[in-house]
């Protein structure tokens, strides 16, 4: 018996290499079909400020946008929002912004709100938001520069300018939350839902 029992592969509405890797390593047959939505415009027009609500809204919008053009397919949308107190940070656009973000995060605890939504034929069947709490070490400017020299452009593909499973581990003194939430795809609640839909063989 294979692991994925769906008639057709899952559709992951994401260009995120981390999310694709997590599904692939979990043995799930899927196709990537990134949602081309304007996340910042949707966030701005939503009037929402709570990080979990923003992440949930964007995950739903991504799942909807792909589900409406992939009839009968189970589509996963995901989004991750970083909250430092009441400030919300998005993926840094380049090295300078990554350095600024790390200077702001260093010595403080921030939250990662990771949302998923599963849609089918334009209807949301499941949604969930998980939170991880990340305590970053105090960092001298020289440490930040050294980290950025070593980590390179990869820092712009993550909302906090780090890949925890890589060099990002050096930035932290405490982590509360599961690995999948931190990488942006809470697999445990997602798989519990898919199992309830008899789509998983384990
Ligand atoms: N590899 C890795 N990726 C991380 C980590 N923390 C956050 N991310 C990634 O940061 C990105 C958060 O930005 P999002 O806007 O949610 O997603 P995206 O990368 O734009 O991709 P879409 O799903 O297509 O919107 C996701 O790709 C997460 O996988 C981490 O510790 N390691």
C-alpha cells in the first residue's frame, strides 16, 4: 500500500523549497503550483493586525486561488508570519534588510505563526495555525556580518532571515515549538486531517 491514497497527487500552492522538501521527505505525492497572489496588498486591505490571522488569511487565499483552477484536487496553502512584539516582519529583500532584521531580533523572543489551509473545489476543508517561539541570542554586528557572509542569499528565502536547520541554529539560545512549524508547514495537524479523509496509508 502506498502512503498517499488520493486518486491524484496533492497540490502544494507554494514555491517554498522548505515546504516542498518537508512533503517530499514525508513520502507524500504532490505537485507544486505556487499561488500568484499579492500577499502584501491582501494583508494591507484586510485590516487585520494579529499575526496568526494574517497568516491564516494568506494561507486560505493561496489555497483558494489554486483550488479554483484545479478542480477535484486537494490543495494546500501555507503562510508564515513573524511577530516581534506588535511588529510583523516579512522576508528580507536583500542583505541590508536581513542585517536590520537580525539586529532587531537579536536578544529578543519572536513568534513564528505558521498557517495551513486545505481547499478542494474552492471550499476550505481544514485550516490550522501553529506558533513557535524563538529566542535569539544577543548578536554583535560582527557576528551578524559573519553569519550573513556564510549564509549568503538563502537568508532572503526565510521570513526571519535564517534557516534553523542550517546556519540559523547558531543564532538561537532557546526554541519552543515544533520543527515543522518553524520551517513553515505544520505537518502534524495537516497529516491528522488528511488521515481523517482516508488519504494516508499510515
Ligand atoms: N528552510 C527554512 N525555511 C524557513 C525557515 N523559517 C521560515 N522559512 C521559510 O520562510 C518562508 C516564509 O514565507 P512565506 O511567505 O510563508 O512563504 P514563501 O516562501 O513566500 O512561499 P509561498 O508559500 O509560495 O508564499 C517559507 O518559505 C518558509 O519555509 C527555516 O528555519 N528554514
